[in-house]
C-alpha cells in the first residue's frame, strides 16, 4: 500500500506490505525512494 507522510515540510513516500506468503510478515511502514539504482527502502523511516 502506498502512503505519503509529511516530514519537515516535504512529502515522503511510504510503503506498507499488506500480506505476504511463505515468509514472516513485517507490519511496518517503510520510507522508500526510486533513483538511478532502482528502489531503495530506508530503514530509518520504518515504523510499526
């Protein structure tokens, strides 16, 4: 699920995985960015 969060006057993209199969589920929400190297999850933006 894609979400947005306002932090210090800017909008950050957040990602929540609603359900997974065959692995442990991480209920957290993670900040991510898309750049030249692809998608990057930022652990500092995690909450859960």
